């Protein structure tokens, strides 16, 4: 199990599909996960420190946890089946709830808990970016600094 850091989200063209990019905290593998535009917006807003006027679903869940005096301890990306990633939320008392990785990461960022990925998932879907491609990662980070939440809204919204 490896701890992961959120690099950010970006929109993959031409399909206009958002991608969540995670990187091993103590390694060199990246884990790209295609996600929905709503979740991409929620992650981007939190990373940029933008607080919406009304709570988003992930903010609401964080508030519900606090009101119920429960604690999210970690997020785990546990499986990959036919191109679909699976995650679980691990709460105090070792209570586990199945969830999509995108929702799990959005909540983890709000609560400030670690994100982990199973070795099997990283072995299957993790990417090692060679040194000569590090400038591409830097360009990706620059993109993240310049992107706005509106960039993740689909053409039908």
C-alpha cells in the first residue's frame, strides 16, 4: 500500500474528459484516473482554496461526519476492474464504505486524511514518468495553477 499525493485534475482533449492525477508520496509512479466533471470541479475548488457560497456534496458529507462525531481516517484505492477504479472510505472503528475514487479524494482533501493505493492497482495502472518527461509534469502543474472550475463544466451545462 502506497501513500498518494494529489497532483491535480486536468481535462483530456479532445474527449473533454477530466483526469485526476495522483503520485506516490515516496515513489515515482503516477496514477491517472478518469473522473466526472462534477468531481473534478470539487477537487479543483478545494485545491485552489475556493469556498462556494453553499456547501457542495463533499462539504456536506464532511459536516455530517463532524455532526455525528465520526472520523474519516483514510481513503484507499483498492481495486481496478475492467478500467474502473474502486475505493473505500475507512472510518474510525475500522468502518469501511465503498466509494468512487473521485468522491473519496474530494472528501480526503477536505478532511485532510491520507490517500493510499493498493500495490496491485499501482502495478496495473501506475505510470513511471522518465526524467525527460518531468517538464511535462511541470507543465501540468502550471496548467493546474491557471485552470478555473468553469473549465470542468461540460458543454451541456
